[in-house]
C-alpha cells in the first residue's frame, strides 16, 4: 500500500513539475485524438489568457503614455503662465501703456528674456508675443542645439485672423488654447523649420490689470512624444479633438491623417469615446485611452494602439475526431484525463480571474503560484509586473499630491499677500500656513530693524513663536544661519544642523535637526529672512527651497509697498497739518485786525452785529457739525427756532452761520443738505476773498516800495551827473 502511495505521489509530482511532462503523460494514456483535443483546448485557454494579459499590458502602457503627455502639457501650461506674468513682459506692457521713452529698451529686454527661455527649452520651436490688435511684437524661432533667431520687425505679420489668436482672446487669465495636430505645411511656419515636423500651437492671453494686453504663442515639437511611441515598437495613433491623427511611416517622417477618411464609422466612434476600452474589428484590436489636456473646455486627445489578433486554426475537424476517440477510450483513462485537465486549467483560470480583477482597477490582485511549471512562472512574472505597476502608480499619485499641495499653498499665500496689508496678522497667517501645510517643526519671519541693524523676529508659528516675540527675540547680522543669510542675501539649507558650523541652538526649539533659511529681499536690498526648521534630518528638498524663496519674494514686495505707503501717508499728514496751521494763523490775524466779525442778514439788508454768539452757534463750533435748536428763543422780542452750522475750511473753523425761523417751521432733509452745501461754498468764498484782499495789500505795498525806489534813484542819478 505504501509503495502504491509513493508511486502516486511521485507520478503527481512528475506531472505537475513541467507543462511538457503533463502533455507527454496524456499522450501515453490517451489516444492521439484525445491529445489533439486537449492540446487544442489548452491552446485556446492559453491564447485567451495571453490575449487578455497583452491587452492589460498595452492598456497600462497607454495609461502611462497618456499620463506622461498630460504631464508634458501641464508643464507647458505652467511655463506659459510664468511667461505671461514675467517681469520683463509686465515692464514692457506698462512702458507701452504709459508711452514711456524706455518702451524700446523694455521690448529688447523682453525679447532677450524670451530668447533665453527658448534656447533653454528644446521642446519649443518658436515663441511669439502678439499685441491685443493681433500684430506680432516679438517672433523668435529655434534653430536647435540651444540657438535661435529673432525675426526682424519688417517680416512680422498681423495674426488677427489666426485661430490661435481668436481663441486666446476669449479666454480668462491663466487659461490656454491648444490647437489640433498639424505640421508646418498647413500653418504659418518659421523659415528654419522642418516642413513636415509635427507640432502643436498653444496660446494664452496676457492681461495688464483687468485689460487684455496681448497673447503669448508657442509652438511645440512632438518629437518627444514620437520618441516615447517609438520605444514601444508598436503601431500607435495620437488623435486630437477634431479627429486628426498622427502616425509615423518610418523613424523620420510623420503622417497626419483624418480618422473618418481612413477608418470605419464604428471604429471612429469607439476610439473617440471618453472611456478607455478595447474593441476588435476588421481582424485587429484597437486599444484606446483618452488624454485629458489642461484646458478649461475639457479638450481631450486620444491615443490608440493597433495590433493584429492572434491567428487561430480551424478546429472543427479535429474536435470531431477527438470526441469520437475519447468515447472509445476507457472510462479510467477518461477520468484520468479529466483530472489532468483540471490540473492544467486551474492555474490558467485563476490567472484569468486575477487579470480581470487587475484590469478592473484592483491593483492588489495577485496570483498564488501553485506549481513550478511555465504557468507558475507566468503567475510569478505577472505578480512582479503587478507590483511594479502598483509602485509606479503610487509614486505618481504621491508626486501629483505633493505638486498639488505645493501649488495650492503658493496660491493661498499669494492670495493673502494680495488681499491683506503687510502687518503682524498677515505675517502670522503666512508662518501658520507654511507650518500646517508642510508639517515643519517651526517657522520664523525676521525683519531687519533699520535703526538698530538687528534682525528682529516679527512672527513665529505656534506658542513658542509667541514667546520669542514677547521676549523681543533678535539676532545679529552675520551670526548663525539666519544672520548669515541676511548678510549675504543667499538662501541656505542645512540638512543636519549639528554638522553646520554656523548653527546656534535655541533652547526653546530642542528638536531642530535641519533648517532652511531664505532671504526676504527687494532687488539687492535684504529686508529680512524666512526661516523654517524641521525635526527630521534632510527635511527640505530643492523644490521646498524654490517655493519658499518665491513666497519670500512676494512677502518682500508687500513689506516694501507697506513701508512706501506709510512714508507717503506720513508726508500727506504733514502737508495737511501745515495747511490747517496756515489757515488757523491767517484767520486769527483777520480776527485781530478786523473790528467787525459778525454780520446779520434780515429783511433783505446786511448789517454789522456786535452781539455775542448764541448758545446754538457755540455748540455747532464745539461739535463741528450742524446743530438745530429745539427750544424757542427771543430774537428782537420775537420767538424763533435756531439752526447753526460751522464754516469749516481744511478742518479748521473760520466762522459760523446761524439761521432763525419761526417756531412752527420744520427743516426738511433737502433744506438741511442745501444749508450744508451753502456753508461749504461760503467758507471757500470768504477764504477766496481773504486771499484776494491779501494779494491786493501785497500789490499795494510792492507798488509803494517801487515808487519809493524810483524816487530815490531819481534823486541819486542827477547828483552823480553833477
């Protein structure tokens, strides 16, 4: 009995060891027809599995290519936003609007800035700046290898009828228009271009304030996408939103076609859908993946892989023969064949199920290898492939999240800088936002005190920051990491502060392990330092440094503008104070020199008055506003109701008007407004009269002086003649 079990165990191990042994054993037990039947069945099952696996692999490739193309256009969009907000372009547009004499110089600066950008980015074939009327202002073409040529102004044309200009001027700031696929043969082309080179035109509106100032236009070469497709060694179609597709006849020449002209309606409808799918038509497989472009109208491109299906022989005759021979074989051989069939098909079925799960989005789906044969090896390789794809997707998602978080933080801080005045509240918002989003241990903002020359900590994050601020924490220029950055004006990153000579520990921040400090400077002048500390070694990346320097530059602009505003406001206050002082002195002199300062208008006549001011007049002067007297008073032995309004000039009271009316009279709102308006006009009129009188007196004095001078000279000159 034990010998029989050992034999069965050894036989089973031998059968499950390799695929070709299973087939050899079946050949020994079953007749040739059974071998054919099982072979056909195995071939059919494996073919389906490999076909589905191949589709999954190709779909994954298409997803990766689609994400790469989406990332490429997202980077281009961000670079165009950078160009549309660049300082040379802003300075040029402001000089042009103000018709400044430096307009030509600013244009040259902008031209040089765009030329340097074009030389540094090989993907662009040309850059244009077109003004709001469609006229080319700057046109630069790439010659390749980091060189370019600037088109002469005489050769520039008006682009007002070009599609990219018409579409761009309809967009909002930051939006981009992406043209369909094209070559230079069917578009305006640079003289240095490869005439059949595939390209795409992108345009973005440029605004100065809320007004359209022009359009930035770039042409990009699709050679990078060509290289990406060539690596796959498969027939790919890159299709735009209008149904035009790009394919390559060979390694050098590109072809642009129209789907409706070259493919059936069924194929066109399916591969232009917005959902990834695989269709089989006309003996070929079409694996489709949409590409979401970074435009606000949800423009989508598509990428499609085309391949021939696996060729399968006709099996009808063989199946018939196999069925007849299987009936003839013995029941034992038939049962044994069924068991062997189960052994063969079970891992394939499992592989099929797992691949379907994986294709449906379950990236955790894996196969448990049940043997060491080729199927087990395939399962192991599938698991390896699935692990790599999952790791790639996780890494890509992490990068996207990090980039989204970075851009979001920058946008939040920029919005606060644009909407808030530079004060402690704004600085506290900045340090708190940076700490909360990036999870830093601590964040400081230091500003240089112009009187003492020290770096004073204006704001810090958390409770520790408030303690340091309350203590008046300050640093000496040139001492420590922050002091060195303030002195040199250069950013500094210490991945391990214990290995940094210039680091001085703060007892309130014992967990600091790495530190990043960037200067807050306007031009060459350092205004302060933005300092971040992390409780992790190497807690900062080059991308963090770039982002923090950008934030620091924005803070510098806001702080500098606030200081200029304060200086201007102080100057205006001083001027107003001097005006009030002169007004007060002038009217004080008039009061001393004029005997009559009170006048009464009654019964159509004006007459001087020597009486004292009424209580309501004194109250109006004290409160500097219109006062109505509710009670009744006796004026010229008659009862009346009073209204008094001060005459105010440059915030100084130069007089008061009192109006008496019968007690039954009620003042309407329109009458009060009229009285207020009259009082303002009277104040200006009497001040004008004062100035005219002073001018006449000054002219009279000067006339007397001139007459006396002439008389003196007339007396002196005859004496000299004698």
